[in-house]
């Protein structure tokens, strides 16, 4: 998984395939949002896409 872009408080994360995308989104979306808020104080919308 890698960050594809960050624009206007929207972060796009790229997974290698659809299975990984779904798995990461279901299990880690809220954790990633929470960590980003703790690091820089912003709320991000997270979007996962498959490569």
C-alpha cells in the first residue's frame, strides 16, 4: 500500500489488488484517520483504490 495523493484533506491509498483494498479499508481506515489526526490535527477522508 502506498499514498497516491493528498489533496484538500483527501488521501488516496493504493493497494495492489481489490482483495487487499477491501481488507485494508475494512480493518485500517479508522486507524489511519485517527493517526493522521493525531499527527497533524486534520481530519482526512480516506479513499482506497486497487492498482
